[in-house]
């Protein structure tokens, strides 16, 4: 098994839980914010997907390029829109990850004065996703969702 295949399996276990969590959230909570300056629930979900894509593109290209201001960050009105955006990013990211080679994982490049290998940047991306997924779990509890999906170590269902 290639290194990247193991990474994809681990990442998909987390992304599947995110997709399951988003399935539980109704449209009236799309723009819910626990405080004024917080990401809305929908924006935080899109941020997770958009950021992972940014990291994967950086590893693929050997340099970071911040997403354009016209990205899908606020291009949604409902949770249905958010789920669609996250699902589309998930498929795109999976395909882009599968195209990465050991050379991509070993290349070293800089972002914000930090220098690391492609593998380290991908690990950082997964940690970033896990961090924000935890925030979404808190948002879900705050809007009254009691039964949340549970992360287990098994192959993803999607």
C-alpha cells in the first residue's frame, strides 16, 4: 500500500463523520453562530473542505496559494447547499490525493515562515480538519442535536 493510500483512509474516516454530522443539521441552522464573530455553522463546514483542498493543492504544486475571494465560502443558503459543497470537495480532494506521489510527500516548501514536507503539510491539514470538526460537534450540541456520529476505526462507508 502506498503512503498516500494510508493517509486517504485515515482522512476519509474523519471526513465521513463530518458528512454524517452535516446530515443531522436542518436548514434553519445553516447560519447559526454561537457568538457574533464566529464562523456560521455552514461557513465552518465549507471552511473545513476548502482548507483541505488548499493544503492538497499546495502539496501537489509545491507552494501555497490562498483560495480566491470568490470561492464557495459564503456561496450557500441552506444546509443542503453546504452538504453539496462539502461532498463535491470531498470527491475532488480524494481524487487529488490519489494523484500524489512519494515525491510530493517528500518535497519541502514554506508557508507563513514554516518549512515542512508535503507529508507534514497533509498531516497539518488533517489536524486542522479534526479541530474544526470538533467545533462543529459543539455547534451541533448547542442547537440541540443529542445523538452525534461517532468516530470509529473502520473503512469509510462512502
